[in-house]
C-alpha cells in the first residue's frame, strides 16, 4: 500500500527528465549517431574504408599525432607555469588579491577567437613581438593554451591547496626535512589528485582546441578538430570528416574516463582547514620575491595580450582613433560577411540570451531531477554522464552533427537561425547542471519536510524552498551560459548563416581577409566581444566565484 | 483526538514501527520516550505523513489521514535541529505556515508577532535566523510550529541540542505553554526527566513497539517489563529471593545486618548521593544510591536491605 503522492512525485520527476532527455536525444544523440552512420556506412552499407583511410593515411596519422602531442605539451606547460601561481594564491595574502584572482579568471571565459586575435596582435608581423617570427608557429599555439587554461590549474589545485593544513608541512620541517623535501614528500602527494584532475581538464580543452589552432596555427598546423572542419567546409569530404569525428569521439571518451578516475581519487581523507587559517602575508624577502614573480607572470602572460589587443584596435593609420570601430558598421558585402559586422553584436546578444534561457531550462530541469531524486533513491550515474557528455564531446562534432543530421526531415532546420542558440545551449547546459546540482544536493531534506508539514504542497515546497536557495546559483549559471554562448565558435562556424553571423564568426572572417583595415576591424570586434563577455563575468563575480559548484 | 492503529513502517527490510497503537486525547500531552533507534522519531514522521506506512491507520476525530499528504493534515512538527529556513528572516519563518494557509499578510504578521512575544522573542521579527543562538532558534522553531494553530503539535527532541541549564529552563516554559494554550501534543525525547516533567502520559518505545503506556507516576513506579525497568535506571536481578524483580538504586539501603552481602566495586559522586556498584556474592552487580556521612569506598564489604514495597516483580 504505497500512498498516491509517491507515484505522483515519480511522475513529476519523469516529466522533469523527459524534457532534457528529449532535447539531448534530438540535438545530441541523433546528430552524433548520424555522424557515426555517415562514417561507417557512406553508401548505405557498412564500409570501414574511411576509418581505414584515416589510420593508413600518413598525413592524417600526423594530424592525430600532433593533436595528442600539442595537448600533452600544452598541459605540461600550463601546470608548470600555473602551479607556482596556485601556491601564491593559496598561501599568501597581498593587496588586491581578490581583484587579481578575478582577473586570472578572465582569459578562461574569453572567446577562443579573442584569444587568437590577442596573440596575433602580439606575435603577428606588426606586433610588438613580431620580430621573434612566432606568427603561425607552434610556440604561439602553446602560449595561447597556457594563457587560456592558467585559471583551471589555479582554481582546481589552488582550491585544494588553500585548504591543506600547513601544520603538516611544519611537522615535516621540524622532523628535519628541507623545503624541497617537504614539498616533494608532503605537499605534492596531497595535491596530486587535484593536479591530476586539473591536468585532465586542461588536456581535454587543449585536445579539442579549435579557434586558437585555426587562427594561430595557419595552414601549417592542424588537429583533429580543425581537420574535421577543413574536410567538411573546404573539401566537402563528409565521410572523411565523419571518420575523423568518430576517432575524436573515441579519444575524448577515453580522456573523460581517465579524468573521471583521477577525480574519483580526490575523495581521499585529508585534514582540510578553513582558508583563512592557511594564508598570510609574505614576510621574508624570498617570500616577497615569489609573490612578486608570480604576479609579474600573470601581468605579462595574461594581461599583456589583452592590453596589446585593445591598443591595436585603436591604432589606425592616422594615429589612435575609433576608426576600426567605425569600420565595423561600414564594411559591407565583403566576400563572406553579407551584413555590417556591427549587426553581429546584436545577433550575438540575442543568440546568447536565447541560449541562456534554453540552457537554464534544460540544465535546470536535469539538475532538479538528478538532485531531487530524494534521499533513498540515489540516481544512477548514467543520466549524469549522458548530460555531461556534450561538455566533453567537442563543439566541432556538435556543429558537424547538426550540419549533416538536421538538414532534412524529420528535423529540417538548416535554414533556421534557431540552430545556433540550440547548439550553444547544448554546450552550456552541462555547465548549468554542474553548478546547480551540488547546491540542490546541499539543501537539507528536512527543510522541505518542515515546509510540507506547515502546509506547503510539493509544488509550493519547490517554489518556497528549492528555488530561493538556488536562486544565486541560477544567476551564476546564467552568467556562465551567456559567456559560453557569446564565445562559442566551433559549432557556430558550421551552422551560422552568412546573414546571421555571430561576433566570433565575424572576427574569424575578418582575420581571413587581407589588409590592415580588416585586421584592425577584427581587433575592434574582439574588444567588443571581450567587453560584452566581461560584463557577463563581472555579474558572476558579484555572486562570488568561490561558491560555485564542481567543474 | 489522534488515533494511531496498528501502524507499521519499514525501511527496506528494517521494521521501524511494528504495529503501534496510540490515542492522544484533546488537550493531552503524550510523551514518547525511548533510546535512539527505538522508532519514536519515525512515529512522529508517520503521523505527520512524511513516512508512508505499509500497514495501519492514522486518524483524527474519525477522519482517516493515512493517505492525506503532509501539507493537508493540519498538524505541527518541530524538528530536532530546528530546521529554520535559512533564506528567510524570523518573521518569514514564523509566518510561513500562515502564508501557506492564505492568511492575509497583515494578519499573518500580527499573529507572528504575537507568537514571538509568547516565546519571549518580541522584536526579533527582522533578525536573520543564522544570527540567533541555539536557544533562540529553538524558540523561533516553536513559534513557527504554533503559528498556524495546528490541531496536534509534535516535537522531536526539541531540547536535545541545548546545554543543560537552558534545557531545564525551556522545559519549565514549555510546560507552562502547554497548559496555557491547552495544546494537544506528542513529545518525543530520550530523557526521562523531560518526559515525566512535561507529559500527562508517557509511552516507552523499544524496537518499534510501545512497551508501556501510562501516567508518569505509574510508569516510574511500575515498569511493565525488564526493558522499561532497565531504561528507567532500575536494577534487574534475581538475587533478592523474590524471583526476577526490578528495584531502584535508592530503594536499596546499607544495613549492618541486611540480608544481602556484597563488596563495593566502584563509587561515583552524583551531586546529591553516591552511586555504588556493589558486587553480590553469588550474582551480578547492583547499583545502590548511598547518602549520609559514612559512604563505603571501593573494596569495602557491606550488607544491603531492601524495602519489600519497592520491589517490582517482573513477569518472566
């Protein structure tokens, strides 16, 4: 004899799940399945030759090798450069620390095309470091990746480091260990799970890096991502592109599994301390030097490219002026951009708003369904994983999948600009869910029971308890989704119609055009994109970054 | 009037409530006393509608509530750790139940202020609940549970997390409040003093069953079985020559020519008496409450006498 309300609750949960599952089914599983179908059955019958071609073709083998190689080196470099930064943020207090920490996060949320433009501005022929000849070089790609992912290591490793009990290090020192020995035998083992988790995330990001490589690598360097794009757009070889996508999918899933294991090991028993007890002002000259050097690295590596980008956007032939910005509304009917680029600002904001709403609904419903399953019914990890998969699967795969799957019945949406916010929401929804789930799980079930006994119906409980408590997290998630959509490039480049370009697409197209005016206009468009993103991120920062959920 | 009939609740294979029958008359305070894990909190949760029973019935004045969801039962429940809503101020918490019943805001605010005054927190309406002390949070939780005038107020170890002095003061205040408002109440606790001080009747629970139900005096003087006797601090022994009996430590006297010989094994100071653990020659230990000038110490031999009226025979 089970009361009817249990059934109703189960039905409500099922309905909550149905929406995100249907969304993922149509816009993720179906396109990915279409890619696999295209790759394995190019002529209607099973044919493994495109896959075979990828494996045997020396050039494509080189592409695959380079993809792994650059991701490995980028990850190692990022960890090496950012680890001292994580240490400084975890262990020292200094003036303006909050501001610097917020500034460190900016590159991470910057659109990839902005990062590409900024490094072009610095390393390009006419840039301040142009004499080094690093334009279209491996070094440019690696530097940009470090710039991009510095924040990941500082957040993930620094987050744990700040809570490690410094007295364990003190104990080692008292027992006769030197500084280096203490670090190696006490601190490093404690940090190892966080370092592994951060490295896995950075590896995933750099493995699927697209905009940076397309802009900075030129034709000389290509990864699986850029190769899928080129095979599709330039050579129209869809079976080949599909085969590359399958390879990419398999590799990404393998990386996700390894990353999952690395994170699983994080749950080891450590004596953690409140942040406030573990950091202090630098006292000795050596300590001050450590803090100073790291702040200088942050200023030059992270601040430098952004500053040069802004400077170049004003540096017209006739001196500093708004000339390039004015050009954005005048350049018209170039070969690839059919509307004045300034219209892309409006498009980007409209698409990002729509994508944010969709991502909040999809990610929010999924989060409520996963977290609200009650105390005794632990949800299977299956749904969690399915929901988070688009996060790992590259944006290029999503864009390519849309291109080949949604251009004919039953889902003939090719001509519709609605595909853009849907693709963006697909990338952003897992972030939304990941921000909301821990907050929802932290709500004491007895608060809901107390409200019920006081007369609140289940729907009322949701509105009175769950919703107000997660409201702040919802705002943070919305800011994230908005920023992700603004900067999304990999999927958008496949599906953006020429008459509805987004800002990143405009930047990329302008960079592809010859002439100083187009280059300057690309810089100006990048600065506008960065400014809009910064506003969204500042809104997040107001709700304190430290409180957001797991990555 | 609350009727609980043959109520059974299971968590998987564990039986948390095993056929509980209980009646709470209007205006009566019934205390549910038992060790942790005895099912007393589950009983409250089942009455509130938070645990679905596999068998049995909960009814109020003849209306079957068993399938009524918690928000329509018009009962009040005060949780063990107060569970105030952290995103609402004191007024928002106290007025919550009134809002759920669609009481107009002005009326709700007035009623909430009235209840805050009743629990001694007048003027706290706009304080943040996280700024309050443990005792203050407890009072707010009580005001919140009382505000919608529930027909039955259930309290789950309401004083459990407070320090001793505060607990004793709030116990007196609660007793006053129960009498003044004529509340019908179910009061769960593991503390005898609380149960006996507050309740008209006491239900002693063990392993999901009510072992004994009666007035505090009746339960205290005539424990129904070995479990209740031990739980209330009785010695349970066969060594007195009356079969299996229960006897309180203060009913055993030290007398030079008493019939029972023993040796003091340990001595503990207990404010108004010493508690002696006395090893009996051919049996287990007995606890003896000793007062006076000459308290034997560990190792001393002694003889004990017992008042025959204080011996409670236990059915085998």
